[in-house]
C-alpha cells in the first residue's frame, strides 16, 4: 500500500522590509503639505497695561477694531450689525467663548459701545480687552 503524505500549506509572508520607508515617506508628505495659519487681523496699536493675564486661545474669538472703525472677527471683516450673528454662532459652537478685543488705542468709544451691545444681544458676556505689557 502506498502512503499518501498530506501536503503542508504554504505559508504566506508579508514583506516588512520596506515598511519603515513607507512610514517615513508618509511622515515627510504630511510635514510638507501641512499649512500653518497665522492670524492676520487688522493693524492696531494696543494700549499699555500694568498686568496681563493669559486667555486660552481655544475658547476665544478675536475682535479687531482699527482706528478708522474697521471691524474684523477672526480675520473676517464685518459691519457692526453682523457682530451679533457671528458671535451668536460662535457662542452656540462653544459656550465658553471669550470675546477678545484687540483695539487701537485711538479707537472711537462709540464703535466699541456698539460692538459691546451686539455682544450682549448675542449673549456673549465674557469679554477681554488685550493690551501690551507696559515696560
């Protein structure tokens, strides 16, 4: 009688020699293609302050007000009536939002008062005024 041997299954191997090359290529691709966004805002001459407290940037919306009365919220130029709607949307996205003012030292207070009223209508009551440290 003839003995029949069972054939063993061929093992499949995945070559991992080039795995590190692929990982470094992906890392290089993401490093080259990533774009860092810088805040542009309006050019403002900030007032001086005796003491400065840091505000967490992940919960803030920066409102720039120039000397001429131009208003920009997070690099988006707006008019005074639009402040309420934009800040209301930011408030619903993040209930801890802080409206950070970066205003020129010579800005008309009437514009600031109008913006503060719009913030009150939007229920964005946490407000911060940014300044440079007096040296």
